[in-house]
């Protein structure tokens, strides 16, 4: 996937657990876990806002775009989809 969630890195930097973040943001622990392990397909913007506020960080510290090695091949594949 081209968009990465760096929540695990950020929590490691400040030495917080997933449970700490869930308690302070009011976000369900299972949702935090999915984001932590980059297993979610969608991210709620309100949750990102809460996380950034509680962690006192910018969105760019949590999300990063990591483009594929061969962009042309990916673009061609997407164009072939119905």
C-alpha cells in the first residue's frame, strides 16, 4: 500500500501504549490496534484529529505517502479496471 500509518513509531517515540492512546482519545482499542499495525483500509478523519491533538503532532508525522516503485505499471493496471 502506498499510504503508511506511522502510529507505532510515534507511540514508541513518546513511550505510550496503544491503551494509553485509546484512553486519552476515546477511540476503541481495536481501532487503535488496526491503525497501529496498518491493517485498516479507511481512517476516520475525526480520529486522526483526536490523535494529532492528544499527541501534539502534525498529520505528516502519522501518515506518509510511499509511492510504488513502478508507478507506470500501477497506473496502467488501474486504467484497465472496469
